[in-house]
C-alpha cells in the first residue's frame, strides 16, 4: 500500500491539481470545469490569502492524487464558518485519500483555527463523498434543487455542515 502524504499546496503544484480536474469523474463531483488552466491554478495558489485559504495536496509517490481546501469568511458575522472543498483523482478514489485529506482539514479547523462551523455542498448522487463527510460528523441541512449544470443536466446538491464537537473554552482559574 502506498503511503499518502498531505502537505500545504505550493504554486508549483498547479499542474498536479489540474490533472485531478481534467478527469471526468473528479470534475463531475465538484463545481470545477473539466478543462482547467494551469496558469489559473498557479495564480490562485499564489494570490490566495494564506490566513483564510488553506489548500492542501495529497501525494502518493510524490505525485498529486487529490487536493482540498478550507476557506474562511471575510464577513465578520460569519468568521466562525469555514467552507470545505475536496477532490480526489479518479484513479485514487476509494483508496483513503479523501479520509487523509479530511483528517488534515478537521485537525486544522478544530485544533488550530477554532472554527465553529464547517460547511460544504455535495451532489446528491455522490454517495461515497456523502459517506465520507458523515464519517467526520457532517450532517445534511438541506437540499438545493437544480444546483448546478453537470454534463448537460441540472443536478441537486446537499448542504452539509459540521459543528465543532468540543469548541475551545477559556481555561478555568
């Protein structure tokens, strides 16, 4: 079994991230276009605010096989909420990459950022992703009808969220 290593994404990782989204399955599971630009991803990785956008890559044998992000809110009334996004390359789905990526995001959110609420959307027919998110404590909060166009058809999505199970408290004195 190949070890999966997760690390913070760098601008030079743009090509590997693009390879993930060039696969039909990975693009169909996200809002990403199936023909992304390396230049656009490089710019995204270069210009994102590193304090509110944490993008990670999963590597197997030094090859990018997945990516994920934790995205903060600039609105002061929603700074306790962070958005989650994830994609795993088609040929690596079902091999623990998603679990490794989500573990990284949850650790960062819970233990370092003090995020109270994590939010995501997932297509209603993506059973594997829904099961992964539920494993990490996400619950379905609603269905968004005709959420996005995918392969010529409008598809529904679920809104899912996870509240921090043990939010940080002041120390007792």
